[in-house]
C-alpha cells in the first residue's frame, strides 16, 4: 500500500472527526464520515409558491399581449409546475394560458409518473402512441379560448414542437416566451435565495474538506472523486467538479491531458451541486506547497477583480458595465486588453438559479439593468497560456440597492477557502 493511498484511506474512515478550519497534517485531516448533511432545515418550493409564479406569468402575458406559453421538460417546467421529467421523441409539454388553469400533455403510459412530481393543476391530457400530441396542445388552447392570439414558446423548446403545434393553429402567431419566463425566473424570491445560499454552504464546506486532503501525487480523478463524495455527504444533489492542475489550469474548462499534483502546483477547482433544485457554482485556486511570487500576484489580482465586479454591481447599473469595470482594472496591470491572453478570456459572470447558467450575464454589451433578486456568479479569472490560470468564483445576489455575497471570497492564498455569509438580507 503506497503512502498516498494509505493517507486517503485513513482520512475517509476515521469516525467522529469534526470539520475544522483547514487542517493540513495527515493526523488532522477531516473525515468523510464526519460530513453531516447541512440541508435538512430548509423546505423545497411549495405548491402555493408555484401557484404564485403561474399567476405572475399570467399577469405578464396579459401585459405583453400573449395568449399562452408552451414549455417542454426542463428548469422552466419544474419552476412553474414541479414536473421533473426529460425530453425524448415523445412529447411532454405544459401549456400555461393567459387566463385559467394550466394543462399538461404527456404519453398515456407516462401519466402516473408525471403526476408524481406535478404539484399544480389537474388537467393532464394523454395521447396514445398512434396519436398526435400536438392535437392535444391545440385543443387545450381552444378550450381556453386562446388559440387565435400570440403563443409564446420557452426558448429551449425544440423546433419540431413549435412547427407542428403552430401548423394546427392557423389563426395564431408565435414568439419567444422569454418576456414571461425570464420575467419570473430572473428575480428570485427570498425562499429561492435561501435555497441558493444553502447550496453554496454545502459547496464551501466540501471545499474545506477537500483542501485538507490535497497532496503531491494526486490525479484530477482523485480530487474530483473526493469533491463529489463530500458534496453528496453534505446533502448536495447532482454534484459536479472540474479539477485542473499546473498548465491545465490555464484552460478555463480544462484539457483531456492527465495532470498530477506536484510540489508548487496550482490546483484550480470549479464545483457545485443542487439543493431542492437550486444550484451552486464556486471556484477556488490553491497552491500545494510553496507559492511563487508570480502565482501570488495573479491570485491577488483575481481576488481584487472580484471586488471590482462586486462593487460595480448596484441596482440600476447595466450588467455589462460590471464586466467592463473588471477589464479596465486588468488592463491597467497589462493583462488583456479585452479578451486577449494573458488575461480574462471569458465573461465576468453568469446568471444562476435552477440552472447553473441562466440569463443574464456580466458580459460586455449586456444592457439589462441590475435589479433586486437577480443572482450571478462573480468569476473574473486570469489565464497565462503554458503556465497556469487562477479563477476565484463566488455567487452574489442583488438586494434593494447593491450586491450581497452568498459566500465571501477567501482572504488570501494562504487562507484560500472564504466563508459563508450568515443569512440572506
């Protein structure tokens, strides 16, 4: 049994270990068995909340001149109805009319399964294998008296669904449902913010655990496996992790080339999970062993870049100006300009909620003003091709006037985890 395997096995089996502030010795490494679930005290989205969401969507429809919207399985369908399903050649769809009850279309043999997660409404129209589901959709619209107006299709609905539905509605027109779906989903309620806060708590605690186990000789697979296990043990669903070492850390989304941790290696991790359907997304960059002067300089520059973005993010400010402020700061230090390397080759941040990436983004040219309830990642990395990259990522939400952190960024490369904010304000 080699030393690396022995240390990992010991860390994973020690019972009763308490997660402490970053323990680095082999004797004090935290135990996976000591990672208690932290999401047991928060409730999922209720039926009443989904009914409120539908009412808001209908209000926007009336204002914007829409007769109905059509959804396929995915985050939007879950958001409004609770239905958690997948897409196939067999159509499952939800119709939300401007007035009246919603309705669901699904294959006959899937109805019992669909009803398991459906929390709003009771009008489920089934179709047999030899029948057209699009006739069912059109009939719902006719029954609601909205088959002659403007029909909105959620932006991920497949083209054949739109085409075949509209072929049965000669007196109707169609458009993107974004004014309705984004008009609801972009602005998170207090409960949604609490769920996002909890997902970020799970992820930050997992980082604390994994950082205490990093050592020379580990592979990317080792680190990813540890992180996913920690996220699961802490109560996170659908855990994911990207781990990039050394030169690979200069590729924002990685490379297929296997990397090993060496003394002085940069370890860039990007990870998250879901709590009751709401996502986290946190990145941390560590150095195993002694950091070089250049590594410290780039790390500290990225950390300051986060502050530049955070301070620029105020209610009423165009989202694109947050990205512009970061690039201006980086260019003053001879990174860039714009997207050029070495520098920041991607947007400063993205929207987040039920999906890891949602509209809108902190990206140049985005004119949408920031508003209360919007949530974003803040991740202005810097990448030096052939050397290394640094990315620090924490998510924020917009309050009454300014941005607030879900997790506070780390203080320094020597204290690289950060901390959870106490509560949603």
